[in-house]
């Protein structure tokens, strides 16, 4: 029979293990609830393929954590590569199927840098955690449609678009390219243009 001290240590370890298991269960439940809501509202899942690399927007390693890195991947078969819009066409969240978290502009940091990561969708508009986007048509110099720019709508005159860094396949906050007549993004490089699939 275990001593009282051993029983106490064992019960403390069990309680600690249970406490660490709760967030994972809660995250899975949140993602499942969000997916049921998306399905009930008949909102389609989409992929975003980068026009330069041909790689797909993804949450790195399928993470469900706030602050998880957004990268690209050569395939589009996993839930972490599937996205949906949570609301209308002018301002919306780009939500990941796997995590039920949003593509989010984070920052600026103390160094002034901006990043694009995954975060809970309840960020503050225009604040340091900003999950609001517009999908704007991107055109070339001849005004021919070439894809879409994911544009952070609440960043004012310093608004940015989501771009892929070709050497590392990470997604970063690209500089603001001009919005032309008809509300289209003009002259964006191919690494900042995405095809919706």
C-alpha cells in the first residue's frame, strides 16, 4: 500500500496532468464548434495558392496555438491549409479550419516590425492584434486580373498585404501597394498575390 506522501505526490501529479490536458481538449472543442458553425452557414473552405511559388497558405506544423507561424506548403490536403471567411466581403476574418483561429497581423513590436501569424479571432480592430482582412483583386500594369491580395483593412495608410518570403516560405507583412480605380491592388509582386482554390 502506498504511503500518504506517495499518494499525495501521485494525486498532485494527476491533477497537474489533468490541468495541462484541458487546454488541448478545449482547443479541439472550439475548432469542432467553429467547423459545425461554418458548415451550418454553408461557408466553403478554400485554399490560397501563392502565384510565385505555387505553394499554399498554411499554419506551420498544424499548430493550434496563438502566435503560430504562417508559412506555405507544397500540398493542400491538410486542414491547416484550408481557410474560410467568417463574414462579408468587405471586412472579414480568414479562419483556419484546423485551429479555428485567424490569419492576423501582429505588432508593431518594440522594433516596429509587423508579422502575420495565427491568433484568436477576437483581436482588437486596428490594434496590436488585427485579424481583419479584405480580399482585393490584384491586377498587372495592363489592369488584367492576376489573383487576389489579402489586404489588412484596418491598418489605415500603412495597410499591408500578405506576402510569401521565397527563401523561407514564411508569410510576412508586405508593404502597402497602391489601390487603383475600382478598389484593386496594382503592381503587387507575384509573391504577394494569391489564387483562391
